[in-house]
């Protein structure tokens, strides 16, 4: 009978699938078994910190960090020394830029399409003269201080100790860290004076006479 044969085939198929489970048995353990353990990273760090605290290493690290911070504040990292100007020279710097992509506000409204030419001076009210000097050259420092007050000028150091000069002269001294400003205004010799000469910025290199401001 056809149905009988089909039932037998189905039964055998089920038996073949089930039989391995029915016949499963414990084969025992082969080789040594170890528990899975992982070090607690935070606990390890805390243990090292406690050890450093105990032997004075942590206090030394804190002192070293404070010394480095204090040293950097007293004398920031310089982008490099620049020579003194030997002759008076003047040139202009055009700050105009061309937008390379659409600029939009927080609502997505484009206020400057790609290709737009913009001169920042057209939107800036900054009128102070910027004086670039070597803070380690006393003659350049005296020259800069004599050029005006903080109301009309900013003194920017290429290198030197701004805090020490602030205490001595009673006014703020700025520092051109990593030479960002000197690069933008193409400052090559010191001292240099930078001021507006719309629509450009005028750069003047000033040759100081020895012993005179």
C-alpha cells in the first residue's frame, strides 16, 4: 500500500533525526579545565595609583605637570625667531577670500553661495594697530609700548615672556602661538606694525636705530 510505505519512510526519517539525541552520552573531561577570568582594568589602574601615591610617584607627577603648565604660561611655545628689520618697508595684505562651498545659517538658509568673494574688513569694526615684536628684545618692547595705549594698539609677541612684561609695563601683551598671525599677515621682520588701509591691511617693517626707540 502506497500510504503505508510513505508512513514508514516518514517514521524512519524522524528516527534518524532524533536518534543522535537519544543516544548522547557524557564522554567526560579531557585535559585540565581553567575558569575564565579577566583582569578588572579599573581596579588595576586604582592599584597602580595607590602604589604611586604610597611611594611619592603621584605627587611627583602632579608637581611636574604644574611646573610644565607654569613654564608654558610664563613663556609660551614660539613658532621661531624672526630677524630685526634693517630697512623700513611697507606692503599690503588683501584678506579677501572666496567661499568654496555654500554657507548656511542654522535654518539651512544659504547666505553665501559657493564662489562668493568676501572681504572680512567690510564686516569688521576692528581699528587697532597690531604691533609684532620679539619680547626678548628690550628695544622692540620699548618701541611697542611707546606706540600707544591698549585703547589703540595690541602688542603681539613672537617670542618672550608675556606675563613678565605685563607686570613690568602694566598692560597686556598677546602671544602669537604657533605663528598663526605672523603667517596670516606675512610678518618676516621685526618690529612690524599692521593697521587698516581699507580695503587692505598695511604692514610696515620698522628699522630701529640701536639705542633709540
